[in-house]
DNA sequence: ATAACATTGTTATTTTTGTAACAAAAAGAA
DNA sequence: TTCTTTTTGTTACAAAAATAACAATGTTAT
C-alpha cells in the first residue's frame, strides 16, 4: 500500500516546512512557486521538493510551478486532522510560555487548549491566552477537553511524573523538551528534543571545520 | 581517513545523549553500564550504541560493559573543544531565557557568555546569570569575548537581521529557533529547529496510528 | 572440566534518505 | 513551423543510517 500513512518521516517534517513557506507566500500575494524556489528557501534540493510533492499525490503545472494555495491546502489534508487536535502544555516556565506565546492564534487545526503547572501563582490564570490549570486536574481537563497531545516543559525531575499523568489521562502523543528519556510506549507516540544536544552538535561542527 | 571528523552526524547527536545519561549514572554512583542499558534509556538499539562507541575508538570490558567515567571523558574529547566555546543568545524573550536558565552552570566547555536584546528594560541587566547587552553592541562583544556560537531566539521578523549581525561579527555556528530559514553559508554552520514542525509531526503520527 | 550464557566488537545486510538523470511537455524564440 | 529553454514527474542510483548476524571471549553454573 502506498498511502499517506507510509510517507517517510522526513517528508512529513518537510511538508510542515513547505506549508510554513507557502503561507508566507500567500500573505505576500505570491500565488505560484517553483520547486527550486521552495528548495532554496529551505536549503534543500529541488528534486526533493518535487519528490515529496509527488508522494502526496499533488501536481504542479509545467513551467508555472505549484499553485501555492492548492498545495498548502493539500498539505493540510495530509498533516492536519479534519476536526483538529488539542494540545496541552505541561509546565509553564520560560519554555512553556515560549510555546504558548508562539502558537497564540497561529494554527486552527492544532490548538493549545490548556496549560498545567503546580505554582499557585500560575494556576487559574490565563497566560498567553491559555487557561492554566493545577497539575492535579490534568486527567480531568484532558479528558473533558479531548486533548490528544501533550508538550512537556517541566523541570527534569518532574518529567517522568508528568508523562505518566499524561498517559493516565489517555494522551496519544507527547513532545518532550526535557533532557529525560521518557517511557510511554505503547500508549503514546513520543518525540524528544534536547536543546543541549543541538547546541553540542553545532559546537562539534564548528570545532571541526577546516 | 577514518578520524573523528568523519563521524556520522547522527552519531554526534547520540554521543551528546550518551554523555547526558552517563553523567546521570555517575551522580547515582553507577560506574559501569551495558550497551543495552544505554540503549533502552535512549530508546535505541544496543547495536547502535556499540557501533557508535566503536567508531570513537573506545572499548568496554566483556561482560562488564563500559566504564561510565572513562566513556563520558572520551565523548568529551570528541565533542568538546579543549579550550571550550562561548555562546551568545540573541533575543531574551521566553525562549531565550529558557535556554539561559537551562545552561546556567551546566557545562563548563560550552558557556553562555552574553545575551543580546533591544529592549531597554533588559539591556545591561544580568538575567539567569548572564549579562544582557544592547543588540547594537553585538559585534564588539562577540569579538571581544571570543564568542563562536550564536543562538537566535528573536521574533521571526528580526531573525534575518540578527543572523547577519552574527555573521558580521565572525560567528562560526548558529542555532536558529525562529521559523525563518536563514542564509549564512559559507560563513557559519547552521542548525535550525522549528517547534511547530515538531508538534505537527507528533500530530500527524497521532492521527495515523491504528 | 565442560557447557551454557552474556556481552562486546565488527562485518554484512537492509532500510531509509537524498541526489542524479532524464523523458515529457508547455512556452517562447527563431 | 521547428528549435531551444524551462520546469515538472518519475525512475534509477548513491549515500547514510539502522539493524542483523555472528565470532570472540570471559563468566557462571553444573
């Protein structure tokens, strides 16, 4: 079977990036775009762009490139859920707030619906447009709101506990920003990102450049 | 040639993660670790762990695993620079502060030495232990301090300008957290990370799970 | 002492990802 | 019209990454 479910992981990442660029284009009144333009905006190869677009079953127009609106809609049908998905941010520290602020009114299909923290100064307040609940209410709120994705931005020592609570609440996907490897399989899809690793990687390549 | 410079990119990322786990082990008084333990802590395959460790020319002891201290030191010789490297954070918003706080006193070989912002309320103050300078002083401070790496955490519309300034100041590596693809080649090594893409990826896999 | 086991180190194989090559066809030039 | 150029769509190839297979060998059990 060659359906959308089998798209390569890297292609999914790039689709998200293509759409970001495409939405910028629309804002600027640009209605067509060539594969090589998309490619150079993202520092990748034009062939890869065409290949990705082929894989999702879209097609462009010879010598006119891709219709920006149509392509971005098409990407939407691939990566968005029809009814949208709700996201919870667990941990309203600097990083949590960064994400909440960043998403404010950005996507309609991926909405941050709740934040959780243990700090009484934050609980029951609205931060960056998002209601902050007590961590103890997590299961209840997640179920009631139908939240499917959790973003963990708590301090490292609270990470495992937060993940466990999310899983208990029936969460389906977790994006973990703490440097603690979580164990949530097979209940939830897990994506981990560690800023230190990224920075150390940059440092390594800086050091080893001729 | 099969030197350290030719290590696969993914291996570099994993080395950073191995070290993180190894340092945790040391703190907990665990002095030996098996490849399968390291692997399960990072959700990867034990063979990959052994292979990575082989590639850096380290070796363990049969049936005793790897010496935690020796291995973590060895990883240090690969990914750290002997004299260390200094990092600047450009943009002291929520995300910038998250990174500054996070690094406070963590690594000795990778030190955040300065932050930059345009907000007068932040300039010339010390935030999370780091001196915040005016953006206009960027070139001067970076050269004077010998800063080699820049982390960009400004709002999207300031991203290109910030990158340009960093390059002008002779920066060698950039970690870009804004959703704007920068063009800094061939002056600096560039690593980009977009939180929206990560979240959309999680959303996609949540949606497409059986 | 011998057998069974556990674990590393390494080579071989498979899978995934990226790139090159090129046919097809529309647009413009001669 | 016919030729050249440009750009897509697709297949073929190459590179990178991950996994499997297995030899080597020390350890424990019998």
